[in-house]
């Protein structure tokens, strides 16, 4: 991106940190470490620090202090300088020998005034002053033991972890998630003397707990800094009740109002609630390699958006589980490796098949440049072929170091292609297609297609009308297969098409009959001693339930449905009781709700809340089951509708009296109301997470609807299907832990 963007914004912030880091002990919290990881890489920080006796350390209460030969410390923190954070600072400094301390916070001083309950009028009079930071500087000197030592507290907006030029995440807000219908009851329980809230649509900022409001204000502070870097005056829009609160807070944030007075550029900033489209969050419809890598490889410790790549294959160690912890894992973020960065962006922006071919091409070119004895082979790319190319670098240290980033992405690809969960991806996809019964959807990446079905134009790659496709029989749950299959050329393959699925399944799902759909799921809920690798684990069943209830839309709740849900509840409860060891996700849920409460949550309030959360308080509607159209696609198409109607679903948030007057006059005079397509830059912020496929879809769609418009996709985190149950069942949504 030639113009200022998310990458330059992040790099500029870290350059200010690097300028302070020479010969210092540097402490980082997890969110800032993740921003560094994607923005400029830890190598740059290590080089800036210099000196053999200097270290990078995690900011935590038990962190090692600085020794006698380490007089300088830099603390890089993503949150407010208050509460436990200040206590941790004091503890580390008091057991150290520091004489010079720099504390960097990603949160603006204006938000610190809010956190310290300074009234808005008093805060306005303090413009240009930073009393909170100045008081902390005095405390730092006191803790160092000499008031003549040097202390500095400053704000640097380290908000983003840029995954690509037009895609960035906010690690400090990874747990921020829109409210759910059951949260309305909790909000009502603490406001007995006030008007009761009837629905999510009635929730405004005054109804939220102070911790959540403060978390929103911290996010708003960072977004205002981003807009300042971009040089734009933003118009704020919202889709969804929670997004409306965030957009309104940014529109009326005092520092942002002052900044907009001198901004020359213009941008539309549209916030969207993730809960308005859970289908896209848990579905497996994206034909994207990166989405699969993120879904199947283990998460990088301390990170929300990157994975661990096993690097043992490039060593002399045996590739066994006990050896994997001896070698530092690889990862996806390669901000300082030009070739690896180019490959990463190609993987983000291409389909699965083309992405795998890109990996091969980059490995072949790298091996050729290093004069490694590579044996060329054409045709289908296999994990074994990629592995053979990667192993060429193993005994050549110079080549290994030069192409380390590329090799990490290559190994991530190989390990994903060979992973059992990748095979199960097709299982999920087959089930989802039976639910959707979409006759013109993009075909899934199954290995064998019936050429007589005209499924795909092989030259252009454009999907045509799907009549049927072939897929391995093991990938489809047996209870969904018709007793007699026609046209099967290979007994291990099944033909999906007219007549290949049980009639009652096809009919009932097409008619949105939930009891029959749930009855089809019952045989799939198996206890541990009956499950094979192809069966669904309890966590995966949660994903299926969320998908079914979110994509179904409206349906009749009757006695039949209640009885079927009760059967599912009992079966699932029995399965959970018989688990030998609960996964981290289920442990987290059961600790909060206990087993009985968990099953009640899942099937009584839980299922109902999924249905309720998809009852839109906006006019955008999905067609139930017949097809699925991503919400973000609908939003973008509404923004760039060539007829430019007043947006029905996208609400403009007023930033003051001028906007209110403009809106009022527009009822009587020809005054144009703000429209999200008015400006050359569209920033789309998905509150609650975005998938790689959705980000790619937006990036590809906007230029076709309005050429010349630049788009930036921001979100709280990258999503994989198993992330959604974690977010939906979180117990601290209303009261986030800000360390206060």
C-alpha cells in the first residue's frame, strides 16, 4: 500500500518504541508482543536493544527484574496504567536496579482521565496536559529509589497486528464480542430502579457496565489514532446494536472531534456485529488454505491469530512428540522476509489449489537460487513432494537461514495437508451443503468431480450449475447416505446429487423442519469409546449446532421440537459425562456452569439464544437454508448500490449538532445525508472476529462494485470454527478484566 495504511501505522508506532529500547530490558504484555510479531518482528526489537546482557521479557507479576548491570527498562503495555498493571510495574521495579524507566501505553491519556473518573468538562480544561502520566513518572522514580533518576510515560498507539496490507487485527480486544440476548437479562438484573430493557436493540451505552464501556473507549482511542495516521475525517456507521454503541462513542470522542477539524481526507468507518452472521464464523465454505492452516494447527502460545509450525523436520532430531518442544516453533507472520511475505499474501488471496501451487513455486525458485539438487515434477502437488523440496534446505545452513520464513510457510502447508482435521473439513462441508442445498454454490475442493456434471469450467475456474460431485464415502456421515446410490463408478466414492441423499433428509432440511434435522444429528453424538477419527468430538458438535441454528433462521417451536431437543440434550450430557478428559474449551465452560448447567445452557438457553441472536434487528435477511449469503457481502453491496438509496440497515452515527441539523434539514430541503459510499476509503470493522475467507471476499468485491475505492478490513481477531463456541459461552463479556 503506497498510501498510509495499517502496516505503516503499526511500524511507525514500533519505531518510536525502538528509539527508546537501546540497551534496555524490555517487558511486553501479550497483546503488544502480538502487534510486534505481525508489525515488524522481534528481530528488529532485539537489534534495537543490542548488548549481550539485555533481554526481552513477558510483563507479568513474577517477571525477572533487572540486575546491577541493567540500569534501563522499557515497559510496552496495551492497557490502562491502573490497578494490577501499576502493581506489577511497582513489583518489578522495586526488585530491580533500574535508574531509567520508560513506560509505553497503547491507551491515550484522555482515556486514563475517564478511567480515573475525571468529568468531561474538567478533562477538556486539561487539554495539552497529562497529569496521570506525570503522577506515574513520580511514582516510578520513587520505586527506583531516587527522585533524580529518569522516568518517562508516553502514549504510542500500538493497536494493530497487521496480517496483510488491507487486513489487521486488534489483539488487545480479542475477547470483545457483541452482546447476546441472554445478556439483556443480566443487564436488567442490575438496574431494578430503571426502565427494563426489552431487547438488544434497546441497549445503549448507559445500560453497559463501566468495565465494558471503558474497554470500548480504549478501542475507540486506538481507532482515532489510526484515522489520524491515515489523515482522514471518518464518518461512523453501524450494523447491529453493539456496533452502534462503539460507533457512537467514536463519533463523539472529544479528541476525535478536535482531530476531524483539521483532517483533509475522508473515510467511512462501518462497524458490524459478528453475531448477525454466526454461519460465516463456523462454516467451512471457504476454499482457502490459510483458513485451514489456522483451524488445524495448534495456536502459538500467547497469541490469538497465529499458529505453531513444527520445525523438527529441519533438524537432526527424530520427528517425535517429545522432541517438538525442544525446537522453537515456526509461525505464519514473516514481516521482515520479503519472499515469505509475498507468499503469505498470495496464500491469503488465492483458492486452496492455487495456494498449494504457489507454495511449490516459491520452494522451487528458492532451491534453484541456492543451487540445490531439486527434481522438478509437474501435476498435482502432494505433501510428500513439498516435503522433499523442504528437506533440500536441511543440510545447508546458509540456505536454511536465508529462506527460513519461506520454509515455515511450506511446513505449515505440509502439516495442514497431512492433518486429520483437514480430512474432516470435507466432512463438515458435506453436511453444510446438505443443509444449504444451494444448487449454484461454488463447488467444494473434493478430489474427484463428475465431468459429466459440468461442475466447473476448468479453464476459467468459474463455478457453473452443480448437478453432482464425487467425494470419499468416509467423509459423509452414514446416516445421511441413501441406501441405494446411483452412478457410483468407484465403491469408495459417493455421488452427491439428485436422489443421492435420503428423501426425508432432503425434504425436511429444505423445508426447515428442525426436529428432523436434529434427529439426523443424534446418531453422530457418540461417546468416546464409540468414536472414530471421522466422528465429531463434543467441541465439533457445538460448531455443528451453532451452524444449524444460525443458518436455519425462523422456524416453529412446537412440542415435536422440544422433545427432539430434549433427546439431544440427554445424549450430549451422557457423552460429556463419559469423556476421559475434557478439552480446554469444555473445561472452561464446565468450570463456569458445571455439567448440569452446561447442558442446560447448550440446549435450553443456549440453542434458543442462537436463534434469538439471529433474529435481526436490522432489515438484512438471509434466505433460510435454500442459500447462504454472507452478511458482510450484503453490507458491502448495500453500501455500493449504484442507485444509492438511503441505507436501511447501516445506521449513521451523528457526531454532534451539525450532523443532527443536517439530518433534520434533509427532511425538508435537498441536503444529502452521509452515505458510506461517499468517500474513497472504506474501513470495515467486524466486532467479534472475521474469517480469512470473509476478508478476501471483501477485498475482491469492493473493486468490482466501485473501482478506485480502497478498503481496509479490521477485526478483533481471526476466526476459526472452534473459536465461536469459546466466544459465545464466555462469562466475562459484560465485565472484561481490564486489570483495574
